[in-house]
């Protein structure tokens, strides 16, 4: 009985010490796992973009990936990431894990991207830039002196022209020493003003002397290739291209083949890119295995001893699961979850871990979706412009005013899309500022509605405004006009002929409420949760012509938040939707 009593007391004491130790250990682990996962989520976009861009640049400067090992090793050490390249449908080209002396672990089933120097995907997003000078061995060589001299003169000419138009700009130094001119495009500028601004920039984008020499070399190579194919051709002076003599459809096909052969001979072939943690432990595991965690474990084992072995095993089981889950996440398996049940500290840590893992997976999914959406939105206008220019170059049709107007329209769409993305990126950085002044919100609403009356009439939709004679407010008139324009345009697109759209303006104490109500197809619960997401459309079958770019409501939310307000969406009883903007009336 005495031994049993002593054993019982020892086990109770061991369990008490173990509980305290585990509580301290799990607190340290929880905080460090949270910090690591948040840091990794924030850095993933920038790191992937930098790695991708550096490898695309390498492939564009080299005819093969044979000597890419030092570049991959340097990138892997700089970003602390495992980087592997594999031939499409073929063997492994290089693996940073092997280069750094680690094991050659299996790659994931699907690559993160396909690198093709001749058809690169979007490498830099949302204003991020990649500086190869920040990675050992990837410094960009300086441009030839003749290029720098020509560029300096052209930049001087362009800036003098922009100064004459009173258009703001910023000089940007590129890694090779060449300067670019980045224009601060004024809001609300006319097409004529934009054309004049582009005319000022034309000298900056003309070929530099070294580029002219490279074009001459390419033209000479293509002419020689055509000669071997029995096709007559001459090279235009100053790298102006190749002219068939005489022109023919067979000659056009041969010309395209010769250009492709020359480009392929000087660039590396497509390869598959795999990204992951450089080691199986990863940043999260290194965070877990610290001196504090080890000390807590040693104290637990010293106090509990053999008598409390079973108890220690039971108590530390959640930690072992957490450590294994952290290893899997560090290796790239973002679907790992603990799904612990019950109550107590271990259950709370498991729930916190699952929440952080879900946030990390969501961030990764959002990054991949953003890349896919931006590429999709850019593909159509770029394809149209490229196809039309090739058709004009090949003489398929003449560059008539109608054709040029169509190309200008596509270019304008691209510019507006980039402007919208830049606005959202500015809002994400918390740098979106608005110029607040006293204004009449009722008059602003009537003015915006009047602009949309022709579109509403053409669509057979009745557009009404319910507003007091005046409603004093405080805000940026141009930005609030953009908010109402986005909401009214969205409502008109989703309201069938015979329906109605109503713009309501009302005061609610020191707040102003602007509501846009429609009798369209309405929104279900799932739509209400996603309606303000970027590139989201209620009907996936809608094109950008019929359904907008998918950025309007996201921009609306950013602008309303910049005013200190809130915007929400609700389904209208009986069909339709209501978008409500709640703004402070005072600045």
C-alpha cells in the first residue's frame, strides 16, 4: 500500500510537472509556428516571382540549361528554397538539393510552372520588381557605352516633350544602366492627350545601337536560311526586317520557320520548374527545434522518469503530431491538418495550427489564382494585337483606320486593366489616399445617373434616382464618382430588359448612405461572400465584354474603405440585388 501510494504520488507529481512543461512548450511552439507561417505566406509571392524571372532571363541569354547549375544554386541559397528543373516529359536537369549536398527527394506530381524563354508567363505582379544584383552570380552586365549615350539623348528629348505637356514622370534606372521614363498618367485624360504623351515616349522605345546590330545579324541569318530553302529575300537596312522577293505564301511560311529556328538556336528549350522547401525540415521545423523546446522536454523527462513514461508519451503525443505536420508543411504539403478534438491546451494549439495552415494554403491558392486570372485577362487583347500586327506585316490586310482603332481599343483595355491592378496594389499597401473636400452627394448621384441614362435606355432598363435636393458630404468627388459608376454599370449589366435600377441617396445621422438596387438575377449566399473578390464574376461564362474585367467591385470596396466607409451587398426580396455604401459625412 505504501509503494502504491508513493507511486500514485509520483505519477501525480510527474503529470503536474508534465502539464506545466507541455503548456510552456506548446505556447512557444504556437507563437513560432504562427510567425513562421505568416512570414512564409507573405514572402511566397515575391520569392516565386524573383526565381521565375531570373531563370527566364537565363534561358533567354543561353542556348541550353547545361550550365544553369551555379545560377540555381545561387537562387536556392538566396531564397532558402529548393529549386528543380526537369525537361518537359524528360529527365531532371538540375536540383538545388543535390547541388547543396542534400538527398534527391522525389518531386511533386505537378510542376509549379513551365519556363519557356520565348513565351514567358507573367513574372512580376502588382508592382513587385526583381533585382538580379541582389543574388550572387546574377548581376546584369552594363549596356554598351553607345547604348547608354543614345539612351541618355532620347530620355532628354522625351522628358523635355513631357515637360512641355505638363505631364508628370519619373526616371527609372534599369539594372543594365539604361534609363526608362515612367509616366504618371493623369486621371480623366482624353485620347488626344494620351496620344501626345505616347508620341513623347516614342524615342525612348526605339532600338538602341546594340539592338540594331543584333537585328541586322538576325536578318542576315534568316536571309541565309531562306536561301537554303530556295526562297529569295533581302534584308532591310538598319535591322528593318526581311523582305521576300518575290512575295509568296510558301515564302511567308519559310520566313516564319527561319525566324523560329534562329530564336530557338539562341534560347534554352522549355523546362518544368519545381519549387519547395530546400530541406525536409524547412523553416517551420527549424523554428520548432529550439533550445527552449529542448529544455522543456529534458525537464519533463528528468522529473517524470521511468515511472511517468507512459504519461509523458500520452501528453507529448499531440506535440509529435504537430512536429510531423510541420515537417509536411515545410516540404510543401499545404493540405496537412491536425484536426484535434477535445479540450485543453493541446486542442487549442492544434486548432490554431490548423487555422494558420488554412491561411497559408489560402494565400498560396490566391497567388496561383491571381496569376491565372491576370494571364487570362491579358491573353485575349495581347493575342488580338499580336495577330493583327502579324497580319498587317504579312499583308493579309491593310492598316486601315478601322483596324488601327481596333488595336487602339485593345491597347486601351490593357492600360485600364494595368491601372486597375496598380490601384488595388496601392490599396493593399495602405497607400491609397483620397482628396477630401466638401461636396453635394445628391448632386453627384444625379450627375452619375444622367451619364448612364443612354446605356439604360439602350438596354431597356428604367433608371431612377431617389435623393433629397441636397446632401452635404465630405470626400473625393472623382473617387466617389468612380464608386457610383462601378455600381451602376454592374447593376445595368445584370438587369434584363424591362427591369429597373434605382439609385437611392439618404442621410443617417452623421453618415450618408448610397444604395444601388436592381431587379436582375440576384445573388445567392455563395455569391454574397465572393462578390467583392478580384476577377470574380457571378456567371463564369461571361466574357470581359459582357461581364466586365472582374475588378470593378474590388476597386469599389478599396475606394470606400479609403474614405473610412463600408460597402456591402444583399439579395433583394423578390429578385435582384442591393449594394449599400455607408460613408461618414464629415472628413
